[in-house]
C-alpha cells in the first residue's frame, strides 16, 4: 500500500466484516472474529481466543504503567506455549 492509501476497515458488527481486510473491535465485544490472520492488541488485557490467530502484535508504550500489563500478557502467552518474539520499534531491532 502507498503510505497515505485508504485501507478498508469496519467494525466487527458490520455486515461487511467478513469481506473487509481490517476489522475493529473491543475484545469483549468480539464474539467471533471473521479473520484469524493477524491481531493488533491495543488493550491492557489478553484477548480471548488468542490461539486462533496466526500472528498477534502487542504495541507497548514506554511507561511502567503500560509495561506492567504487557509483562503479564507476555507471561500468559508463554504459559500457553505460544512462540514469542520481542521487537524494539524505536531501534528497529529484535530484542
């Protein structure tokens, strides 16, 4: 995609959700995701049915307030046996 190109997106309750590349939802409102390719988690808690996604991206801020819940999610993902990789977006390198 071009940097300023429009990428179609809808809320999960839209009739077009299954046909749209980006679906937006709050974890508690997502009864069934129409796609299981990639999930960008912006919430402080772990989304349900995390194992159904091919890839989960967690975006974590720099403050301790944002890091603490992320550490808890990391531990929960690890306990589930999921493959984990940390990446520093600022330095653009794996950690």
